[in-house]
C-alpha cells in the first residue's frame, strides 16, 4: 500500500512500476507506463533470454529509457517497486506471493483474482498471507473480463431499483486477424464441428463466471448457480481469411454463454461470439466487433460499444483495451489496504491523461 494514496492535486505521489512479461498486452502496458505522467518505469521482467539486457524502450517501440530488461527475479524484487504489472501467459502463485511479500502491489491481467472466494481455499489463504506480510494488494482487471463484465454493469445498474436481467454480448470479427496459430491451432477454427466438444466451449465458466458472481453479490442478488455452454456455426462456403482458408462445413464461428441463475432464471449473462465470416450455417445474428449490453429493469437500457477500428488494425489496437485498464488501476491498487482487491473494493478507476 502506498501511504499517500491517490492524490490528484499537484500530480503526487509518483509510483515506481515494474512491467512483468512483454507479450502483446505487456508490450502495450510497458509503453503506457513509460509515457504516463505519474508512473516511473523501475524495471522489466522478461521470460525470453533473447530479450534480457534490451532497453525497455526498444521492446515497445520507444526511444532509450535506461531501464534494461532482466530474466532474474531477484533483480526485480530488489528494486523495491510500488507496483508490478503482472502479465504472463500463465499465473505462477509462487511468483505472485514473492512479489507481494516484497511489498510490491500487483495489478494483473490474469483472471485468477477477480473474485477471491473463487480461489482454492489454500491458495487464497497463501496469497492473503503474502499480502499481509508485505503490506501489499493484488487486483485482476482488463477489458473482458474486467471492464465490460464488472465496471460497466455496476455503472449501468446504478440507475436501477429493480433488475430483471442484464446480458453482456461480446462480438469479435477475426477475419482479418493474421494469427493462424491462434485461430486454427488454439481456438479450433477450420476444424470439423465435432472436434470442438462441449467442455472446450464451456470454458467461459472459468473466465467470466467470477465476474458475474462478483457483480451479483455486490448488488445483493447472489446467484444460485452458473450455467455455461457453447455452440458453433460452420462456413457456408470455402472462405479465405487473413489467417488461411476456412473450408466449407468447418467451424467459422463460436459462441460461449455463461448465465448466472437466480430463482431458476438467468439474471446476469455473458455471451461471446467470435467469427471469421458472416456467411454461416446456421445463420447467426452477428454484429461488428465490440460489446452490446442490454439491461432489463425499471430503467431499461440498450447500449452499444463498438470498436471503430479497421479490421486490418484491430490486432495492433486491441491490446490497449486490456493493458490500459490495468495501467490506470495502478494508483488505486497502491492506495488500497493489503489483500486481494476486486472491482467492488476499489474506487472507480479514473485515468490520469495529463
């Protein structure tokens, strides 16, 4: 915890920040830290030996900073940074606990900490103990889950006195995403439909379920259960996309749905539709990349948030939606009491754009 808190007048205090990992999201966060008016880059941790020793500016397309990346955890711990932006591909609880015990607050785009009650009890106890020993806090955030599954629903429900249902729909047009390994390898586009089993499509429970539970509890409407599932649509004809070729009859769109049930009916739902063509069998109602939120209550709302970015630039632009939220959260997490801090625990995240 930074004792001086979030003091905006005079732009004080400043925060010394470490960027941990420099993938797509981490690289964008690194650039944002370097350019931020009240954040000072203290260090960069990298997993690749080829990146070790490289100036941080070179890693994110900026000029020299004098801060060189390292693959040595001890070097990072010795920096005494106020906060670590923890953005690896896989969460290592040993690393997280060492960072917290050292006194460094942690903001992460990993999803493990959106709702502390969802952690395994032994893991939660260990992380909370590390927070207490270091006087530090940890917070999970990002665009989705995070911004659209927690921050936005809490704002939209702030003008309700009765909530009958809230549905968050996410749409992503991946037709111009030139990432064959991601689309064909990891996500299974271009595969026969039978190869994407229900278990693979039901992973949304893990990714988005904690946000729905958290929001429901914050609204004093605890959920009775979560339901999760998925479905696919196939290409109506053989289609060429940036990542390769989708043969007719292979998976060209995927939809996952997570619903929070109360009294036997869904009251909070998240639905993600990722597609590579709009010529689908069966025909799906797909929208441009972005989010649509429908609120059914005594103050009904229908909100569209589209990403007004050409598809050719989407891969370069989209990391900012996740990275920026984490960077903007740094002062608020540093000011928070020790512990695992959720969107509900923290004040509204207000960006310092000066």
